[in-house]
């Protein structure tokens, strides 16, 4: 037998995979839980002030060139932005 005759069985792996978000951007998810968080619709009755702050922080992080998960908490976003700024 030579190396050219080698065959291996194909094993399907679903994750990691790219998921397209509602805004058209893409993100790499590592498991089904992350995919569910990323693809879940925003829940009604959320705090509009927190949502507005999150959007502003995500925009600021994007301007700084940071790649953050859309479900990252506000505190973590603030920390990452502060670290990138100084």
C-alpha cells in the first residue's frame, strides 16, 4: 500500500460555523448555544435605555476595530473599549 491509496471516513462537524445575522453581518459560532443566542429575535419589553447603550457601545467597538460578540454584556463591552482606548 502506498500513501496515494489512503482513504479516511468523512465525519461531519457542524461547528464551528459562520452564521449570518439579521443586519447582514456574519459571526463565527462555536456551538448550538451561541448560535441560538445570536439568531434569537430581540425580546419584547426589554429596557430601551440599555438597548440604546448597547448599540452605541457596539458601534464604538466597531469603530475601534474590536470584534465583539453581539451578546456581550455591557460591563464587558465597556472594559474592552476602555482597554482599546488607553
